[in-house]
């Protein structure tokens, strides 16, 4: 397992190039971010090369999967995201599913989500991209459709594609339901990416109620070879906090 930093979260309010420099200063060479369409991609690629860093992942365009009438827009956004992913040599794209549509039934929205993801399978396979679907918690994201791990893993099974997996955000699932270690170990084959942050407060992983040392150790034992992305709000002493987080992560190896 490898470690990366979500610079859009950790370095909120900072210039992107400076965020990369500080991540590197903390001894971390892999990063991810949220939206690509509002950034100067050429400049980021140049800075990444200079710093000898690697981008792991970013988000697809934020279009709901719950409405069939939005499906073509979603697929177009995915194709545009894949094009940018090729510039970075990124193999993982993050997708949210959207908020509940009150006038549609649960089953209608579920079926739209499954069908939409299945229709993306061909373009994902063609471009060797893994799309990781992200559940969120309702405390931070009221109205979001996919919050329960049982439903999330049922979704992955129903889509039935090697190129569609789950983004298991440890912070979100701690807020939503807990039972982290058992859920992770039982479903590790369907997890394509991890996010982590402390709880309460979504701060650093070195503080709070989540025993990250044990969770990291257990994930390492499963043989998972992907990335653990730090997506916490580090308000002060960001470089030192990143060093502490990386030290905790490395201690699990």
C-alpha cells in the first residue's frame, strides 16, 4: 500500500504549485486532487515534472448518475476526464453519484446508477481506467444518495466490472456506520482506492477516535497494493502534520 495527499483538501486556500512543493517538502511524492476542469493543467504537469511527483487520481465531472436524462452528460464528462487522465498517466478516476432526486423512487435512481456505470465499462476498459465510486456521509453531505457500505458493495457487484470499484473513505464510513476493519477485510477485492482523515472534525489521522495504526496494519495484511489518500483538513503546521501522518502510515509496514 502507498500513501498520497489530496492537495485540494489539505492545502485549501493555497496556490496549487505551492501545495505540491509543501507536499514534497513533507517527504510525500504522490498526490491527488478534486476538480481538473478549473485548473491550469499545463502548469501543474510542468511543476509535477520538476518536483518528480506523481498524480494518483482526481474526480470526474460532477454529473448525477441517478437521472437517465443526465446519462449522456455524465458519459461525456467521463470521457473528458479520461483525456486529462492520460496527460497525467492517471489510472484511477473518482466518481460521486449525486443527491437524492425526491420525485424519483429509490429503485428508479438505483437502476439509473447501475445502468449508467455499466454503460461506462467499454470506455474504461479501452483506456485502462478504474472508476472508483465514492459513498459520502450524510452529516457533511445531506441528501447524498449512496451512504451505506452494504448498498455500496451491492452496487459494485451489480455493475460487475473489473474497472468499477469502490472508493472506501474511512472517515465517511466511521461517521456513517463504523465497523471499519471487518467491512474492509470482507470487501477488499472490491475496493480500488482509500481516503482517510481523523474523526471528529476531519483532521489529521494522528488524532481522534479512529485507530489508523491498526487499520493500516490490517489493510497491509490483505495484500492491497493501491493508495491511501489523506483527505483531512490540516489547518495549521501543514508540513509537520503531513510528516506525522506519513510516519504513522509508514509504521504499519
